[in-house]
C-alpha cells in the first residue's frame, strides 16, 4: 500500500496527494516540467521569467488582486524555478484549498503576459541578476555548472543573462507558454489536510490548458574532463567550487552518494569542516553537496577563503577526497552520517511543504517515490566498501574547478 494517492486525468495532468491526519493545513503546488535545461541559448532565463510573469495578472485578476486574495486567505504564496521544473505553490488552512486552486490555476492558465508587464518585469529580473552578481558565494555555483558541463543544457544559468532577458517580450512569453504549459507537463501535488478525490475534481474544473503529452527532453551524459574557470573580481575572499559529475536521479548508488557527501562535507562533523575550518582556521564556510538530474548529476565542494589561502584549501579538498578513494572512511563515520540523514529527513517530513515538494519533484522529473521505511532500508544497506567504490568512480581526475577571486587562472592552473 502506497503512502500517497495518484490520478492521471484523461488530458494528461497528474494529481498526487499525501494525507496528513494531524494537521489542519495543506501545501498545494502546481508543477510544470520545464526549466532552464529546456531552453535554447537564446531563451536562457525564460522559465524563470515566466515564473515572474504568472504573478502579473490575468483578464479577471490584477497582480494586486492575486496578492490580496492570498493575504485574505492567510496563505503563503510563492514559486521557484530550477534546471528541470517550475513550481507555483501555496500553503494555507484546509478550508481555503478550493480558492487556492482557483487562483493558482487562473494565474497559470490565463496569464495575460501583457507587453507593459513584460517590460517592467524584465527590469525586475535584471535587478535580480545584478543582486546575484554582487553575491559571489551564490554566483560561483552557476560558474561551476558552466565549467563542469559547458556543452550540456544543464550548464545554462537558471536566471538567464542580461542579453537574453533584455529581449523578452509578450510574443516570446506567449510562445513559451504555448509550447511548455500543456497538460502532459503539469503535476498538481498536495500534502496535508486534503481530500484526493476533491482535488482531482478541482483540477479537472480549473486547469484547462492545451492537451498534449509530456514534452520530450533530450537526455545526454555530459562529457567531462579536467576543466578550470576563474572569474577575476575584486573580492575579499576567493570563492571556490571543486567538483565532478554525479549521478542521475534514479541511479541505484544515490544513497551511497548521500552517505559519501555527509562524510566528506555534509556538516560540522564532516572531514572538510573539521580539517579545513576547525583544525586550520582557513575558512568560515566549507561544505559539499550533490544534485541529481534525470540524466546526470553533480557533486561539489564550496569553500570561501582569503585569496592567499586558496591554493592550500584546494589541495586540502583534493587530499580529503583521495582519502575516501583509498578507503579511509570509518565505521563510526558511516553510522553517524546514516543517522544524521535519517534524522534530517524525518524532521523535514513534519512540514506539509516539504512533503508536497517531495511528491511534486519526484513526479515531474519521473523519479522514484519511496516511503520513509524504504529510504531507511536503502541507507542501512550502504557499506564502507560501497563508499570507497563510489569515491573511486567519481574522483577519477575529471574534476572541474571554478573560482571567483582577485587573481587569474595562472595562480591555480597547476591544481587541475
């Protein structure tokens, strides 16, 4: 017996829900299977721009009325765009779910995409790009993606560029909406105090998008090789990203990767935090993380340090990964990290929004949706031999190094 209910409507829209008997609220998300990887280079940033435009009004609701309506419902309203999907969501008390479905559906189905609204929102996104470029600890993550996957659509920036965004107008937005906002690309996910059958009826009544099957997405394994990119900038710190290609979202070793990540840089007890920050005082922030996509993934380490320490920090990162390749992870680390992952997961699932996000993300990316018990079983099966085997596969020399710092590539070229 599954922990969720799922219905695929005749028009292709998927509705998936997870009931939570102990809450009086519901998190509701409308997901569209379009993200930055689905854009041409000329469209870079259009998925994110469309996220903004959905809040700018419909023929029956102004932008202000949309915001006011959710305020009156006491609801949280927001949206986000990633490399593989866009999500519009609300979190509110259960009795207001029908109104939320009505308004969110109107926003997505009937967005006006008026030229004057496009013009003003272009300026908002350009300001967002400027803000992002003023934060090198954020910007370096996209620089890393471009360095790791320069010829893959996953290397494109989610937010776009000034050149592409400056050209977006009504015709571009309307064409993108018509091409991607179709029934087969839509997943409606909800968690909390929600009745599945009632939500299916609401979705059937309100989300009247053009009928089409799921858009085809070109899957490709990126060709990786040792690569380096340094953005020379007058910063106080060197912002460093070192990493490798990772695993796709349904890969059988993804639970091993979660453990490896935790051992290397997944918290204050991790090897990198203890060695680089606590023991040597070389950084304030250092951590690792991994991302899964449908056809590939990435594994990365971030560190911020004074420019004079950059070479030493990179050498220490590489040294710690090499220790995992040699099988130096311990049974105590394995047990600690497994329990940490379980604890964080269980705490996270007390949130209706997190549960809704788990449902929607899995369904919109055609991932594997496992119960908590199934995930724990997979984690418990991870061994030290598994961690070493995966480390040997990942850390094979084809690493990417991306840095924003007040020096050029010549200062670190020998480290790639």
